[in-house]
């Protein structure tokens, strides 16, 4: 919850700066990205295009990330289920922006946790 509020405040500040300066983007930046939530964690290594997800909660849900955007030719998903289990997915992204959706799922239902973008 605190990450979402912080990201909203940062995005609002970035948006107001974009209007005053004339251009700007919000991004997790280049290099490695690491995010941790109560339900799980995700990391991205831009040198290898590896995405690693880890399930941190025994709640019967799958922890997952979905990556899409100009740097990806289609939607890529990496998911894992089972407390303490992790999975590494190797993707071959082009250079550019990736949109990331972090979520959990069980059956046909899913719950969004966070969304952000980063550079591949």
C-alpha cells in the first residue's frame, strides 16, 4: 500500500514537472529492478533479460508479473505458486520501455498488486 501511495505521489510530481518543463517520463530506470510485496517479489536483470518471481505467501494464489510494451513483441508472463518457490524466466526484450503488471491469481480470478514501467 505504501509503495502505491509513494508511486502515486512521485508520478504526480513528475507529471507536474513534465508540464512545466515540457517533457518527462516516469520509469524504474535502467539496470536491475527489484520489487518486494507481501505476496511475493520480482526482480529484473537488464543485462540478461531475466525476470525472477518468488511466491512469499501460502495463500493458494499464484504470484505473477506480466510485461508488455514497445520493448516486447507480445505480452510475457512469469509466474510461480507455492510459498518459498521461485522461477526465473528468460525473455529477449528489445531496448525500450516495458510496462509491468504485478498480480496474483487463483483459477479465473486475479488481483492486481502494482503496475509500473521500466527500461529494458
